[in-house]
C-alpha cells in the first residue's frame, strides 16, 4: 500500500513518502532547500539552521522535520531568505574566510550560498578571531580559521572500529573541531580525501593537492548551488 | 625661504606614492624623494599558510601583474616539491607557463604604453591635463586607442586560457600547471576573427615600435636628455645570453657593459644581492653586495634587459634590437625614456613568442605535473613586465611557510627611480618662482618610464587628483594647488 502524502511548498503541490524529512521530500519534487550541516548518509542534526522553513507560523528546520499529509510549508519567501542570508553572514564574520586564496573557492558551499543570497557586505562586524592551523597530520591540514562547526566530519569520517577522526574540543566561543592526533597520523589517503569532501568549506585540506582542479571545472563555476535539483 | 613640494598621489601609475621636493633659500632643489606610502605585509601573513597556497595568495599583491607573482611563487615551489630549478617541468607544464607569462608581458606592456604613457607623447608633457589622459587618446587618436585596448585584451585572453581567469587565476601549481590548452582555445588565438589573432598582434606590435621610432626621430633631444644618467643593469638571461623573460641565470652589467654578475644561479641570489632599509620609505633599496650601497644599485626592466642580453631569439624583435643597440654603439643604454622604446621591442618579442608557442603541440599534452624529492627552501625568479622579480620561500616539516622574501621589480628600481625624479626636479624646477602643473607632470613622466607598480597594489585605472603643497622650512603650508 502506498504511503504517499500530499503537501505544499510555497503553493506548489508536492507528493512524497510519509516520514521523509522535508529537505529530501522537497528535493524529490524538484525544490531546493539550502543546507550546510546536512549530508547524505548522516543523521540530520539541525545545527546550522540554514534550512529553516515556516510551518503553521512556526520556524522549523527542514532537515530534521518529517513531512506529513497536508503540510503547508513556506520556504522561498523574503523573510526566510533574509534569515538565511543573515546566517551566512554570521558564519563569514565569525571566522576568517578569505576566499581569494582558498583552494575550496568554487567548490565551497558557504561561498556558494553567499553568492546565492547575494551577500556583499555582512550586516555584522567582522570578529577576525585568532585561530590555529593544525598541519601536524601527514595527510591533512585542519584550518580552524574556516571551520563552521557543522559536525559533518565528526559524524561521517570514522575508522573501521567506528571511531571518529574528528571531535569537538572546548566550549562556547573557544569551541573547535580538532583532529585526533593518533588517528590523524595513521590516516589513509582515501580517508583524507573523504574528510576533505565532507567539509562544506575549506577547513579540511588534503596536503599537496591544492588548486589541482582548474577554474571552470569546479562545482559551482557554471551554475549556482541548488541548481542541480530539478525535476 | 626654503620650500618643500609634495606631489601626492603620483598619477597614471599602478599603486600609490608621493614625491617630495625640497628647495633651499635660493630656490635650488637639494633633495627629492619618491616615497612609497603603503605597507603591504605579504611576507608576514603568508607565514603559517600551506606552501601550495602561495602562488594564489601572493598574486593578490597586484591587479596588473598578478601573473608574475603567481609564476614566480610557483617557480620557487617547483624547487620545494623537487621539480627542479626551472628546467625540470614537463613540456606541457613549462610551455603553458611560458604562454601565460608572455601573455602577461604583452598585456601589461600594452597597458603601460597605450593607457598610461602615450598621453605624454601624443599631447606633450605640458598639455592640458584634461586631454592628457587615456580618454583624450580615445577621442583624438581612436585607432591607436583601439589598438591598445585590443592588444591588452588579447594578452588577457591568453592569461584566461592558461590561468583560468584574466586576473588572479590558479593555473600554475607546484611542479607544473593544472590545465592544458584545448584545440579550440589554440585555434581561437591562431585563427580568431580580426583583430584578436596572433598574426595581427605581431603586426600591431611592429606598428607600435614604428610609432615610437617616428616620435623619437622628431623629438630626439627631449627623449635623450630626459633623466639620462649611467647605472648598472640587472636581469635574468638564457644560459646562451638570449633574452628570456621566464627563466635563466642572473646577469648584471655596468654602465660600460662589463659584466658585474656573471650569469649566476639565482637560487643563490642572497649571496649577491642585499637590501637596504631607509627610514622614509616602506620600499627597500637593493644593491649588489660586492659593489656596496653607493655603487651597487641597478636598473631592472625593459631598458636593463636590452642592456644585459646578447640577442633576442625571435627574428622581428632581433632586427629592432640591432637598430636599438646601434644608437649607443652596442654599449648599455641609460636614456630613461628609451625604456618605452625597449618596452615596445619586448612587446613585439612577446607577440612572436606567443605565436610560436601556440603552434607547439606540447601545449595540448596531458602530462601536467612532476614532483621529486621535497626540499625545504626554494627561490623563483622571472622577468616581470617591470623587471626582475624575486620570490623566496622556506617551509617547515608540516608543509607550512615559515619564511618568505619578495623583492619586487619596483623595489629593484627604487634607487634609479629616485635618481630620475631628482634629475628631472633639478633640471626643470631649480630657481623657478612658480611650480606649474607641467613641471609636476614631468616628474611623473620620469616615474612612469619605469612602469612602476608602487605598492604592488590593486586599484582601478582612473584619474586621481594631483596635489602640490609648498611648505616653509618650519613645515608651515604656504600654498596648495590641485590639478583639474
């Protein structure tokens, strides 16, 4: 028996399997809802709030809210788009994101969202925090200047025993994502590549590979983020 | 009463600088200085960054010659990744980089001559500043203006095809290049619609040389007498003495043409070159160690390169080179404004090199990168449009840069630029009661001859206000004038 349910996103009639998260259900219906902390294969966490939508006048994260029959979802409206833009701006000012010299430029999801929401000058003051670059691993560099605390690396990059290569350290404004020293030293090339791919920004870099992808071949060189989602 | 005259900012140059001219009680110029008023700090903030970021990061020094910094850094990192000291790259890697570099030389020289300097020659240095600019050129000499714009465009398209973008690309990576040239790109440059093809660029570059020769014939006295003083000259040359703007050995000659640096390996540049710091400028003063601070300073750039090389390895430019050398009976040329002449001969050479490279099938190859045993330190040199550019990096065990030293072309020309400015100020302002706009422009003409990138700073090409201030010996402002 089919368990398809009907719902609407910004007046567009949609159908999806009951219980699917809104982000996934929208995608199946050709509608892009922006995400940063969400990634396939990892339990959604609603950390970055960029996917926030409004349902019955309540703000909900689309990556953690399951779809239900008859749901009326407001997504692409000025108020929410400005909220998303504000989140992107906050992420930019709270780190040191210097796109011109970053090898993830063109492949970076944060940069791509900044373009999508037409961020020019953030409304918030830059913090220019003092951050470390941990280059002690033989395979990767963890650049704290660019980390946005999405936890994608913590949740997805694990060894054969299920141990995470990355973890949170400290709390509050001192919070940082660090690489386990011991695991980091024995990291395989494949695992290093996976770690870099898991990072939506340029905080995890595979050593000595920078800029090998030419301009024109990068993920967002020709079309904005989300434009691959269509029916 | 003594006076201090300040020209700030200097116009129609890249970057920001000012000139101060001090006059004594009799109105005699006794000191002139070119000050660099910006501090950039790239050598410091590149520290701690992964070494492969350097070619992309340091090119942000400049919006006119980023390719030069990009390639000089990449050459230094070639040494660090064990890809040799300039001759170990794959044929595709080496030739793509050369194409990028000569595209850069071509577009920058065109920009400098047509956009920045030609107004002085077309209208005269004492012409109304309202027409003595690139817009004036476009209105009065539209064919020449179009030629300048299209030559620059061609060079920038070459850069886009090799580096990925016209400004601040990513093409050169340690050990090679990240893309080859497609057949479509190559054919577009070789057979593109008029005027954007290699043959037309060679032809226009020849016209530009002819234009200057014609101007020189009619204005020989002015050209020859403007800031003419002897100096040493330094550049890299190919091992056989040919002009090579991408790679070679370091050579310097004195004012008589005697070699004072004998084709040395630039990896050891700091055995031969020292930098002096003076309190009144952010720009250092390099000199040849063996000769000391007073006698070891040198010129770099087009004038110097045509003095150091034995020949130019492309036929049309070589023919012009022979004619140019005959003006000084084969001896080094120290006429400041002949720098423009030399620059246009180099522009022709660059057009010929680009055309030759485009016909080379190696550009289409797939073997892009080579690496060997990693080193801790590397030096990269090349001839940027404005002169010899030094990049030197040392890394730590974690692949992070721990030391960077950059000697940019304009820094190498610091002493001769100061001397040129002083020469002109003395010759036209000494004893004069009134300082006119054309006198101020004459001082700037001397600076422009070196094609300086004063702070290696990015800024839009546009009209900046020229301001002159007169002070008494107590630094009280007596008078101020602004250009229109």
